[in-house]
C-alpha cells in the first residue's frame, strides 16, 4: 500500500471532515467553474488543475446499487449492505457510498432518497435512508 502525499493526505482529511458534517466535498474549477468530485486532479472540461473546495449537501437519489448479501472476509461486522451510486441533489454529480442493512432490492428501490451519515475508515462514505 503506497503512502499518501501531503496534498493527498490533506484532501483526504478534508473529505472525512466534510462527510462527518453530512456533506460531500467537491472541487470547482477556478478557470471554467466546472464542478467535480474532489478525487479529480484535472478539470474534465478544460484540463486546469486549480480548484476551489465546495461543500455540497450530502443528500441525493439512488440511481444504482450492488447488494452484498453475504459480507466478504474482513467485513463481517457490516452484515448485508449495498454499495450505492446516487445523484447528488442540486448538482450534476454522482457519488457512491456504503448503505448498511440492505438485504434485497425491495429494501432500496431506485429513486430512494439517501443522505451522507458520516465516514468510516473501513467502509468509506456511510449513507442512510
């Protein structure tokens, strides 16, 4: 496992702090204003590399997901869960996160509203319905 650079470490810490406030950290390109997730290093529109941090409300609508009915080794504490992709409200972004307690598709219809609950070092961005 490689070590994070100081910049990556700082961005990771900001991402976690933002998630703990139930928000999503995004980058807004200083040159063209395009909004992207904070993991992007170069603007998708103009290739610039200078960004302004933006905190988005951590709510959205489920667009797709994968249910893990039997947790893999090391994730037994999670039980059944879904890895969810959701469209962020009031933004043209999609983000993904961990949603515990989902056992079947009837538990999570497409279009369900989800919200960022926080961050877990093992599971990443944690969501709630």
